[in-house]
C-alpha cells in the first residue's frame, strides 16, 4: 500500500523561523493527543488521589499513637515542708507521655470505608479509560476530516483547472466563429464560481487542521505531514453485523456503564456508613507517662535525678475504654441516612438511563453503517456514469452537437459525483470507528 502524504503547516507566530517537518500517521496523532490532553492528566491525578484514599482507609484499622513532652518553670512562693514555711523558690518540671488508642467497634465503618475507597478507585479507572476513548475517537475523526477536506480541495482544484482549460477552448472557438461570445461569458462565470469553491475548500481544510491541533494540544509550532493511505488503497469491505450481539457487546464493554454500576456500589456503601453512624462506638486506650521535678528529694533529703524520676519513680501507666451512644443530634445522622438513600435511588435511575442511551447509540450507529454500505455501491455507480456522461458531452460539444449549458451540467454532475464518492469512502471508514467507540472496544491502534 503506497501512502499518500497530505501536507499542512502549523507555523509559529515568529516570522522567518523554519521548522523541521515531522510525518505523523493517525496513530501518531492519537499518541500526541493522549500525551498532551489535560483531561487525561487530571484523571491520572484523580486516580493518584484515590490511591491515597485507599491507603488511608487501610491505615484506619491500625491503632493511633501519639507522644508529647513538656517543660515548665515556676517562680514564686511555695510551701517548704522541711522549714514549714513559705519561701520564694524556682521549680523546674518536665513531663512526657505516650498514648495509643484503637477502635474496637464503630458499626463496621472502617470496613465500609475501605470498600468504598476501593470502589471509588475502580470508578476513577473506568472514567479514565472512557476519557482515553473519547480522546482517541475525537482525534481520529478530526484526522479523517482533515484528509477528507484535502481530497475535496484536490477535486475542486482539478475542476477549476478543467474549467480554465474549457475557457481557453471556447475562446479559441469564438475567435474562429464556431461558438457564440455568450458561451465565453458563461464559461468565465463558471471559472469564477469554481475559484470561489476552491477558496471555500481551502478555508474548510484550514479549519479542520485547527480543530485537529486543538485536540492534540501541541503548541510547539511543529510543521506536520499527515500520512494517510490513498483513497483507492483503503479497504472498503463491509463487515457482517448483528444488532442484538452489538447491544450485548456494548453493555459488557462500555466504560461509562461500568463506572455507573460502581457508583451505585459506592452509594450503597455510603448508605451503610450513614446507618453505621446510628450505632454505638467502642474505643480502647492505653498509655504511659513520666515526669521530673527538681524539688523532689529522697528519704535522705538528697535531690532525685532526672533518670530516677522520669524512668522509675514517677512513671504511670493507664488503660481504659470509651463507649459513645448516639441519642439525639438534632436528627443530623437520620437526615444523612435519608439523603444517602435518595442518592442511591437516583444513581440506579441513571444506570437505566445509560443503558437506554447505549442501546439507542448502538442502534443509530448500526443504521448509519448499513446506510453507508449501500451508499458505497451507489456512489461508485454514479461516479462511473457521471464520468462517461461528461466525456460524451465534451465530445459532442467539440463537434457542435451539444450546448455549453449541457456540457457544464454534465461537468457539475461529474464533480458532485466525485465529491460524493470521496465523502462516502471516508464516512465508511469513520463509521467503522464509530461502531468501535459505541461498542466500547476502541483502542489506540486505528487500522485503516
């Protein structure tokens, strides 16, 4: 297969700077779009955030641990037991403690939180994959639109050249008196109209290039060449389709449907968590503390060292538990439970809506594909017939057996048939990608 290279330039605003050209295929354009698209980058950041949430939910099963250390200096009158009097003294004290607590029961909220975090991560994965599919689909469609507009421009330019050549022939015939001057004027109008069509095609091509660069989000100013197989080299082999199998495949593969199913699962966990908040919670705690006071003395009146006090004589250990029973909190917990149940119901309704939408999209894509298959055969026949009609009218006009109006009509039909044929071919190629997109099996490998 010999590729046809479609040239277009995306230039920087800095003048007189030449850029190296880079040839890219439709797969290369998709890769550039996937690397640069901000939505996909945001989705990756959100996925990292859900990973952190999963780690935090796992850590909730572990006991908490905290440590503190403090020091105080007090200056003022204090009672001295040795002299049985108040004296102005300076006292230095230090203390520290190590505390730990663990949740024994909280209505299984820690388990529900972990399951919810894992489900939320799965939702983000599905949404990220659907974003990738959207980027692939949009890039491929815009790439094909650029190539289609280039083909239409080529047809318009060829038609313009034919019109100009026809003008020259009519001018020669007018000079020898074989054609009236009005034919020359009419042909001049045809040439002007064809020039107008070329300008429109050029503008359409530039706009499609802009749209492609927008989805690629490439602001490097690189000059690209789009590599695309020639129209005649494209494989135009229709595939056998079964509508029922297509719908079943879409319901199995579609990422947005799977994401909604996971969202329902997450909302179920939210409702369970709201229900768990109505139950009592039980926590156990334990700790150890030590302190030092420079005024402390032993039985002999000697000062006790920091080590003796902090690690031996002034050491305290404790263990305890705490149970909290929700009795009345202004109906906040009850309201949260009711709201979570409403959210769950709405998400289930949305699931049904997505299923209906998928069914509708697949049916529409199926009907469009079957229609374009029929158009392929009819457009080919129409092109062959229009080409023969134009050649016949051209020969008849040159021998004076036909009028210029009939020749121009035949030429217009021929050009229209060429345009219809090219558009039908690229619509057929594009419609196959539409099927893959709506069936949820579109990948980065776009085989044309």
